[in-house]
């Protein structure tokens, strides 16, 4: 009786295991490299150009300010020997104030550009995830994996399909 019970349990486990293996074989799994999709998407490239254009004037202004400071420093270094103490002190103060203003402007510029970049990336990520879902549905994928995938065969990698979808 015990042997027949063990046999029955063994058969049950074998059937459950066989069913799970069969179910796993029918599951279509895909993998995507989101960073690669992001870097190759036309939306990302367009956003980069747009941000460059948006911040071009401020960048040029910062470069001009930096050149003015360098010019004043050079003038002070060259003319220091013939300048009075008051003139030297005044010029040093002027240079220091201009450096502070430049640093403040540079920090604001960096914060603004980072904020805008994050805004654009957020929009693009939404578009990418919608494209991944669209491609997955169109190609009958059951599961799509992203970051953290150690290996995905080219058969499971749907990255290029998503990039092609974004380029349409």
C-alpha cells in the first residue's frame, strides 16, 4: 500500500512537472536594452539638439564672462608693477566679484539644463515604454524583461524591433 501511494505521488509530481515544462515552452519571452533604445531613438537625438539650441545663448554668455575674467587677471598680472595699491586692491575685488557672479551663473545654468534634460528624458521614457508594450503585443510576447537580464539570445532580444518602431 505504501509503495502504491509513493508511486501515485511520484506520478502526480511527474505530471505536474511535465505540465509546467510544457507551459514554459509555450511562453514567449523577450528582452530589451532600454539604454540602447534610448540612445538610438530619434526622439532622444531631437531632444539633445533642442536642448543645445535652447541653452546655446546662455552657454556663450558664460564663455564670454569667463574670457572677461581671464582678461582682467592677465591685465592685473601685467600691470601690477605700475599700479597703485588702491588700484590693485580695487581690481582684485572686481575680479573676485566677477568670479563669484560667474560661479553663480554657471551653477544656475547647470541646474537649469539638468532640470530640462530630466524633463525631456521623462517624456522620452514614456514613449519608449509605450513602444515596448506595442511591439510586445504585436509580436505576441508574454513577458518582456529589461535591466538585470544576464543573458538573452538574439531570438529573445527585441531591442531592434522597438528601435525600428520608434523610427517609424
